[in-house]
C-alpha cells in the first residue's frame, strides 16, 4: 500500500503525520510526500524519516500534488492523507483488511476527529466531522464523499477516473472532483467508521476559504453535470461568466 501526502510549507505539522505512519502496526509499502514548492523545512523533515520518498511538483495546487503522487504510486492500493493528518496506529492494517474483505469496493472513505481537541493518541469529536459530512453530501448531492485527509482507492479505479479529473485548484474542489470522477467511471465508494484519523479541521474554518470551497464545489458539479441541480446551475452560471470574461 502506498500513502500519498501532498505538502506545501507544512514544517510545523508534518512530523506527527509521519511519526504516526512509521509507527503503524502494519507498515505501508511506501510513503510519498509530494512537495508542492515549499520554502520551509518540509522537505528536510520528510527526508529524515525512514521509508519516505519526496517527490517534487513545482506547479502549485493540491490537484497537481495529488496527481503526481497517485501516478507515481507503485502499490495496488493508494491511500491519501493530508500533511496535518495523524492516523490511528492500525490505519494501514484496517485499510488492508477492508480491501481484502470487500473486493467489490473500489475506494474507502473514513472519519476524522478534531486534532486541536484530541490530545496525545486520542481521537475525539468525530461527531462534528460526521455532521459536516452529512451536511456537505446533502448540499452538493454527492455521496459518499472521498475526502483527502482520510481515504484510499484501488489503482485500477484511479486509472479509470484520471481522464475526468481536472488539474487546477481554482476551477474545482479537489475532493469533489475525484469523488465524482470515480462515481462516473463506475467505481463503488464506501464510508467506514473503522478508518480513524485526526485532522486539523479548524484550519479550514475561515470565511474566505469556505466561500471559495462553495464556489469551486459549484464549478465542479457543473463541469461533470453531476450532483444537486441547484448547485450545478449556479456552477454553470460561473462557467459562463468565466467564458465571457
């Protein structure tokens, strides 16, 4: 199993992320940190951990970093987390068990506790994430969502979906884009409460970021012609405005 971690200036966050991965009960086959042009010590820190390979993707944006990592992954299952994600000690073992138990499933999404409120090895306040997931899936009409901070997919599913995936953070919501591309190419996605991580979710609670996420969600739905009609229509208006500009 390959774990892909896109990273941009994450020197303050990436140590706990990598420490959790190298301490797994069942180790991953490879860990790929995709540096997206960091100007801090992210690369030096990542290279100091055993079993970690750093890839360079100079084009800024999570869509580019993710795709570089997924394309380079050598394993049949590609797992994905963010640089501020801290996985449970049995995360890799759980993923391997899930894919072995459910060969008909192409991708698994997992839950998340709030890192800012989860001391030491604890994973607390996962109910908050479940509430957000339910609201977001209902709002965009896409379920189950495959969020990047805790997910995994089979290589074959990625290869089918890749031609539909857009490379440009300003034009798509990356998580929604990958999820819809998988669904449109026949992949089966399931959510499992057994996949446990904690993530720094408070970093995303910002009016400007939330407004941008809402805009790119609409654009993504319009591009794929998928999801809630009202959100697709709003996205289509944005696309037409872009073309007129």
